[in-house]
DNA sequence: CCAAATTTTTAGACAAGTCTAAAAAAACGA
DNA sequence: TCGTTTTTTTAGACTTGTCTAAAAATTTGG
C-alpha cells in the first residue's frame, strides 16, 4: 500500500508531533538520518497522497488518514517487540532494530493474530502503549523520576531514552518496568537521587532520573 | 547485506536449479514475473558479487556463497510458514505470501530463536524440509501418487503444486500431510485413481495424483 | 547446413529515493 | 529595521531496479 520509505516518514512525523504541533523539515531529516532536501521531496509525495498537510516553509501535520497509518505501524512495531521479548526471550535493549524491519510486514491479519496469540498486551517491553487494531490506546500519564519529591513513590512504567546503553544500564541496576521505587534522598549538589527499590538503595544521576518514567 | 531483489533472484535460481542444472534467463524471468532484460541486468550484478557463475548466453549456476544465501532465505521462509500455521493458526494455503515478506527480515539471531521456540521443526506446513542454520537438510525421497501402482501405499508428505487452490482442494478432501493412503483402483480411461484414506475412498484426477507426493 | 524461430543481451528510458550545491524564504538580532 | 544567519526549497545528479524496442547470439528443423 505504502512504500517502506513512506511508512518511515509517517511514523517519524507522528512521533515528532507528540512534542511539537508542527513538524519541521529539519526535525524529520534528523530523525531519519537523511538530508533536508530528501525530506522536502518526500513531503510533496505524502501531501499528494493526502497523508500530510503541507505548505512550503510551514512544516507539516498528519491528516487523519496519515495518522491512522502511522498508528498501525507503531502497533506492529510494539507488538513485534513484545513478541521478541516475551516469546523469543530477547532482552529489551535488543529488539528495536528487528522491530524496525518487522513493522513493515503488511498483513493486517498477521498482526491481529499475533496480538491474539500474545493475549492482547497493552504495553510494549519499554512501557509504551500498544494501539489496538483501530489505532486506539490509553495514554497513561507518566512523569520522570526527576520530578518526584523526597519520600514520594512511583512504579517504573516507561523510559524517555530508548537507547540500548540506557536500557542495559537500567537492567543492571534492576530498575525494571513494574518495580516500585521511592525517593529516599536527593543530593542537592548534583540533583542526583537515591531510590529505594525493594530492599536495595540505588543512586542515580539527574540524567537517569530525567529519562526514567513512573506512574504515581 | 543483500537487497530484497537480490535475495529473490538467488532464491528463484536455487529453486530452478533443482530441475535444471543450468538456469536460463527466461526461466528466471518467468519465476519472478519480470522481463528477460531485467534479469540480464541483475545477473551481471550477482556475478560481480560472485554469487552466481554467469557467462553471456550460457545460463547461470549458484556459487557456494550464493547457494548458502539462498538456503538461508529458504530456511527463513519455511520457519515463518511453520510459525504462522502452528502458532498463529493460519491454514497452509494462507501463509506463502506472508512468508515471502518475512523471509527478508535479516536478523540471524531472530530466525535461530524462532527455530528454537518451535522446537526445531524439520518440515514446513507443505512438507518441504527446513534447512538448519548451516543450510543442511535431509532431502527425503518423495514420489508422486501418480507413479504408485495398484494396491501400493504411501504417506502423504509433500506437494508439487503450492497454489492456494490446490492446497484448499487437498484440505477439503482430507488429503493432509501425514495421512496414509493406498491405491485401490486406477481408472484406465483417464488415469484417475481411487485412494483409500483411513475409512474413506477418494477419487482423484491424474493432475492431482501428479502433484501430491508420498513417502513409501 | 543454413534460414527461421527463439533466446538473450544491449540501448535507452523511467520511477523511487537519495545526495550536494545553490537559491529563496523566514527568522533572528543589533 | 535591515543585514545576517538559519531553514527550506530547487536544480541537477546518481543508484537500484524496472521497462520496451531493437540488435545479437543461439538453437532448431527442413
Ligand atoms: Mn522500538
Ligand atoms: Mn518499544
Ligand atoms: Mn511458501
Ligand atoms: Mn512452504
């Protein structure tokens, strides 16, 4: 239906739209590791297909149709990640690149059966919500650990940084999705924090605290 | 590593090599639904990469490296087909097109884990052998039902025609992989046959008998 | 064995997606 | 406000893979 390149553009625009209402050419180029000139070319094609709203120099938004397609691709990506972790026993830092390929497998029936096979998971291994076949999902309100106050508690529910390095670090520290944490100290000097996780105390930097998300 | 188009050419050449030692340009064009001129172009590229042995007008054979790649793709195709049937409950006539896409997912680790997850199946849903990670497989000697004589028996173990229509027909007639059959009559007029399958007698045409394979 | 039919290759073109370099528009800032 | 910087678009080129039409090589059969 759409080419692999088109799907990647739509997905990138969707993700960027979560932070900025209007997405710029340069933002897209950075997200896809391509050049602004290439992006402009593709934006014209996507606009012709009415998947995005685009006026020269004005940035873009997804149309309803474009957003629906983006959500289908994100659904596939997250379901495959869940499959790789839960069924094939990959670690959560190993699955993204494979999912980047698998998300382009086109069969709708396949992804629906995969969803059923895994009993309709609501979140991927990184805590991100999995849209249902109609593109609907509940966006849970998560906050960074960095914004918790002393003695406040939360349940680890997501990450802002999806890089393997960060995920591996969290794994090693036992900072895993679902675990309950509590802020037992905040070091004023560098804003680093000490968390109580089950019976252990863990010291994390401000950078880590900003990229680790909890539900409260 | 190799492009999608290159992988499809190598796979096609491999399959055609099973019937003819030297594979012709036109055979490849027919197999891939493309034109002879396009095939010639691609053969030059594959020869440059030393994946095929090619001299103008002489047809092609796979090099050892080319064959290894072809077998990896066939391994992926058949493992995914097995997954789709055994885990996602697709029917054997529904899986080929999806496997045509899935076979190009590049991760070696993924396919090895999938293999393990399914407990190392030896044959795909159509009875075709699944190469192991090194490309090795046992080629069982199958013969068409058409070459059986009166009162000879065999176990349904494969098909020569993989089209959905043929597979659906076999399903409906209960002519399923693993079932034991015995020739109880051969009608001289049109060479059609009557098979005993468990408690029922089934009348099949010569065409069907030629495309249904048994182990004896 | 040679003319005709068939197969294969070459030549030239096109679409998708990318790039660099340069021009145009927009945004910034003194 | 107006010159400078940044962003975006255009222009032109390249790669991959495809096509049609025509030329060249091979095969076939009388
Ligand atoms: Mn991912
Ligand atoms: Mn994820
Ligand atoms: Mn198949
Ligand atoms: Mn098969």
